[in-house]
C-alpha cells in the first residue's frame, strides 16, 4: 500500500518541481496523522503543494484565506435563524472538509487562530453547546509568511504544538526554476491531476504504521533527545511528551516510506528538525522566526550519541 504513497509523491513532484524532500516529508506528516505548517516567503509554491496533495489523495479540499478581519465563525460555522422552523440552523464552516488549507494563518488575529485549536487536536467543532465530528481523514495544511513581514500575528506556542511538522520550501535551484519558466502553468497542471491514492487506501496506510516496529533502544534514543533539549541550556523550554510522541510517529512513517518494517535512528534524524524546531524557542533570542531554532536542533542532534 505504501507504493501508492510513492506514486502520490512522484505525481506531486511534477507540479512542485525540485522539492522532492519536502514532498516526502509532507506525506510522512499526513501518514502519521498530523498537521503541516509551511513557513516561507510568498510565491514559492506553498499553496500549490497543498492543493496537489489533496487532489492526488482524492480528498475534499477547502482553502481559507486568513486575514486580520476573519472571525472564528468564518472558520467553524455559524447558526442562522430559520423563520420557517422557528429555530436556529447550523451552517458548517470551511473546516468541515478533509484537507483544509489555512492560507497565511499568521495574518489572522490570535482569537481567530485559536478557533483551530480544538479542530486540530480533537478533530471536532463545538459550537453553541453541540459537538460535531470532522471527516476522517482530516488534515490542516497551514501556510505562514515569515513573522518579520508586515501584518502578521505570531502563532503562540500552543498553536505551533498542534502542527506535527513545520517545513520551508525555499527558493528553487536554477534548473527547477527554469523548468517552471519554460513549462506548463502550474494551475493548469492541477486541473488535470488524477487521483493516485484513494482516501480509504490512505486510512489503511495510516493504520499500517502501527505495525512498524520501534525497539527499546530506539525509544531510548528518542527519550535522550528529549532530555537533552530540556537540560542543555539551548532552549527556553524542552520538548514536551506530545512532541516526543509526534517524533516517534513521524519516524515510523519515514521508515515505511523507506520500505522498512522497523524504525532506525536515521529515521528519527531525518525528521528531527521539521518535527521539533517550531516547538523549541532558543533561550537566547536569535530572531522572531521559527527558522532560527533549526541550527540549534542540528546542534542538539550532534550532541546526543546514538
């Protein structure tokens, strides 16, 4: 079943050129049942990546543009009075889908950002005393501009912790950029993409991750990384238990993509930065962006023996 995941990766790489690693990392995040945050400057393909993944996986897709005047009801839904019935009828918001693209999430106010906390953690919406479950699978793929840009509200730590991974696409290399300039328009390519993996196959692949073995020694390594983050003096706060669980789930997904039925330390190392860097705040401020902690995570990895 993981062959289908590789087919999705190949198809998406035809649209998002030169970003094979980030595409595989995104698929590992989705396989692990997490949510994805993509932080980068405008125009490098963040939205295109999210749209291509949703189409290739055959999932219902909604895009919500976050702005400073967006309200929580615009995200979750609202009840409207129905004169015929004499009661209120709930109109579901954009979150009632399978893939929600929260575009430029850090342009919304903290009140609106917090509307996604329950959605991402519990996969449900509680409004006016009623709780409504979201579809399965359900993924949030959020994009954010670097926080030094005008009109942004930095995501709080509690919100960042809801994302399993945070990626940066970066500028394309010269060969990839030339392919973009000379090739077909990316939006046109999206319209012609076929479904490479059905939603039920994705759910089966997610369930199969439970069979990917993680030895006691491997779990010792994950715990050692977590302990080092709490004690080495590089970060204001270390990795939480939720972060270590996320790291192990992501490593299982990476092992599956590599064709193995067991996790090795290299799987943990491959995803350590995207899983942990956005959760760790440097003890000494090096900048307002989550990108600033990535070098420190690499330093952390080198300090912990396998």
